[in-house]
């Protein structure tokens, strides 16, 4: 479907101001899905507020912590 084609991906995300990010830190998955806006050009208009979740599996059970 083109998800591995960098040209298609660049065109699709051209008008999107933010897309969610997931990163793995040791055994924890951090899912960042909201960043507030500001007028600070140095921060590329990102604000200081955010919403994220931590996903972790313990004893074969997955848990999610919403921050």
C-alpha cells in the first residue's frame, strides 16, 4: 500500500501538524499523542503540555498508565 515508500509518506504527512510517537525505553513503551501549541518559534510552536501513556507488560499481563 506504499507505507514503506518514503515519497508517499512525505506527501501524506505534508499537511499534518503532529503525529503520535511511540518509543521504547527499556521494558516500557511510551506513547505520546498530544502536544500543546505555543507561539514559541524556537520550539517549532510546541507547547509545554502533553498527553502520553506508558504501556508495560508484567507477568504476561499488559497494563497502560495514562499520564
